[in-house]
């Protein structure tokens, strides 16, 4: 993957996260705040816990930091999804799990259609 392809896919991922936060706030009382600065999105929950998602441009990875730990994701060209580099699953499925755990509510994150 070229640098430009990575940046395009990584920006799509961050945009999807932001749009999911908007949808979640419209449909629930989660009070989820998404703050984006450049290649990083910080999710702040009502209980003040956070999840940080950021681009790692030199490695062509997305990093996610949550209470559950730190995770690295790389885009899989065949499956067209971001997968954990240690085999621990797909980005949006994991974000759904970690955000739900931290917020105490069932939340759903998914890629742009």
C-alpha cells in the first residue's frame, strides 16, 4: 500500500468513528464526545474514561488505546478491513466491545458503507 492509499483508508476509518459517535449521540443518551485533532480521535465517555485512536503513518497502522490495552491495526487488502496485528480481531468489532465496556452501554461502531 502506498502512503497516499494508507492516508485515504486511515482518514476513512477516523471519519467513520466520528460519524458513529454522532449517530450514537442521536440515538442514545451515551453523551459520547469525539475530539479530532489531525490524525487522532479521542473518545470521551460520560464517566470521563477515554479511548484514543491515532494514525501511525510510518508503519501504515492505526493504534487504539483503551482501558483494555493498546492495539495496533493494519489494513488487510484481501478482506478490506483493519485487523489487529496480533490476531485479536477487526478494528470496528473491537472498538464496539471496548467502547461498550467503558461506557457501560451497548454501543455499535462500523465502517462507512
